[in-house]
C-alpha cells in the first residue's frame, strides 16, 4: 500500500543522519514501490546549497551507503530539493511558503507535509514555533506531522517543558517521537510471538518466568561524538528511551485491538507500573561504569577520557546495569535485569526470558535452564534453549536449541528501522512511536538514578573488551542470577568519579 502524496521536509538536511539514514531509507522505499511517484523531499538547513548541489551530495551518499546505481537512483534524486533557512530565525521561515506551495502543486500532495527534526535538541522547541508563525502547522489544507529525534529532554523537568513547548503548536496526534529500536522487525515480532501463540502466552507471567534479562551492548566507543555523548551518557542515550521501551513491549498486556491508541495504552501502563527507585534501591541495584583502555576485536583502543571531545575529568557513565521490578499482577516479584554499555566485547541487543525450573526432584537436578532468546540486532531472530536426554544410559539432560533467523527468509524484503518508521509516519500510524505519557513515565523512573549520581558520583572503571565492571556481576549474583554472557572483567572495580 502506497502512502498519500506528501512532501517530506528534513530540517538539518546537511547533517550526517540525513545522508546515512534518512535519504537512503526514502530511496529504498521508493525502490520497492512504497512511496509511489508523487512525493518530494525538501532539505532545510543553514548551509547555502542549490537543489542541484543537494541532489549531488545525496547522490554520492546513496552510492556510498547503499551502492545505488542506474535509472532508479537518477529518478529518485529528481524528487530532492533544498532550501537554505536560518532555523533559529522565525522570519526566515517565510522562504518555505513558496517552496512548499510549488512542491505541493507539482506533485499533487494537497498540503500533506511531514517535518523531520534531524537537528540538535536545542531546536526541538524552536522549529515548531517558527513553523506555526507562518501557519505551516495547521491542517486546514492537508495533514501536518512532525518527527522528533531523541533525546526527548534531558531529565523529567526538561522533558515536560519540551512537551509543553511543542504542544503549543502541534497536537499530540501530529507528534511522532522516533525510536529506531522500535522499528526493528524483531521488536514488533515480539508481540506476535507472545500474543498469537498458545505455547508462550500462558507462560508469560510470574508463575513460570524466573527473571528477564535485557542487554544492549556496543563494541564501539563514542567515535566522533564525544562532545554530545558526554552530556548524555548511557542512561539518557540507551536506558531512558530504547531499553525501557523494549522492556515495556516484553511486559505489556495484550491490546484490546491492534491500533496505535490501544497498543500505546498498554505500553504506558507498564511504564507507570515500574517500581519507583529509592536512593537505597539505586545504591544497591544500579551500577554505572566508564570504559578505560583495552582490546576490542583484537584492536587496542583508548579509554573514554582519552576520546576526542571528552573532558579529562568526566564522570559520565558509558555503562549501566540495574535491577528493576514491575508492580502489577502479571509480573509481581519477577526481576528485570537491564544492562547497556559501550566498548563491550560485541554488538548485540537481546532479550532473554529465563523460565523457572521444573519442580520434579529428579529431573530438575542438573537440568539445563529453559530460555527464550530474542535477538534484536545484529542478526534478528529467536532461539529457544531446553533440555533433552543425553544419548546412552540414564536420564541426564543436555542443552539443545532451536533457532530462527530472519535472514533465512530470503524471499522477504525486510524494511530497516528507519524505512519502517518513516513509512508509518507518512501513513499516520503512530503505533511504534513514543507517546507523551510513556516518555514522562520513563523519565520518572530514571530521575532517581540521575539524582543519586549527581549527589554521589559513583562510576566504576571497566576495561574495554570486557562485559563491564565486576560490580555489575555482583549486582545480579546477589540475587542468585547470572548475566547471559560470561564477564571478561576480572579486575577489581575502581571508583573514578
């Protein structure tokens, strides 16, 4: 199904995200026939470029990042346009009026406009206000939608202030807060796996599940983003948005119907049920870490404090591990262990559901743990681990696995996260976008950690290439559990902040 004819306006079009992710996503949607022929893309930024210069830059990016070629590439680039605007000056937005009128007339898009804010967060409130100053937010002629990239605020107070600012000019149904994690096929398939299979849904509760583990690991460091990352850290960059949203999809109740309102209602309910963290909880059940020099994939890498743009005395965390609980009927007493970090041994995001052992006194002895592993990246798929009898005498069990990978579906053309989310936004489907109440619930949960860190500043070193500070292993071991992967960090943790 093609989307309605529309104009996609990308603010910050001269930036890296546009060249690497946004324009390639739109190109791929065009290539597989999901956009049709009556669309336009208007890049907006301060940099002075002509339409042809912008097309040439995107042409080169598509060749570099997508190996694009042939008549499809040339035809797609004909849909690209550019307008230089001082995005901090409301008066300068008047330049957009004739350009948008021209594009809507040329492509028959009836005023339908999708604004994408690929800009610094400082402009998230400014751009909506400037658009509204010229009536570019009203839906009298065609729909108007605005996509906001993370971070949605810096803490609970700034998140609320940002929402108030944006809502002065755009209604909630027009606002799409993008989280590319939720655009991944496996995250969405998690709901189908749970709710369409009698094999799993009856077991998906405190009676049969021992604990849940969520890992978001990256082998890279902060790369060239040291200045940005130092003001963010693992809590804001990964936990507050990505991983808590994934946790909510693991734990949510089945929606009454499959639509954006019902799905997002259930996500918000779970996030509101997160057990509030007291200072004592944070002290005992949260571990923050910062990587030092080490070896990743056989390559010697520098520590966080040696990265470009990072202050030499920074105590920003690049790793977080925590235990949390959900105060509702389904999950009461089931711990959720979440960890995320940079410069870990590998890049992987996965959910592990650990089922309780059988109560049989004979067969439970030395029996392998029953686990359901849902891999979100890099190789999207699902693995089930359980016990079968070892060949030979006796009834000793050994672990076996059943694995499914989306890569095995060779005939299936899977959309990438940005392709899926851009397509949904153009269709007006907000199912996979964060709603205001859910964003606030995430910040309320994280805020005590931010407050405790500000007051006490306790961050542990961990060697690059390890699985984080040994304190993270102690955290889960105190509850008789183990992380799903062996820790490489053998040295005693050292406080650095």
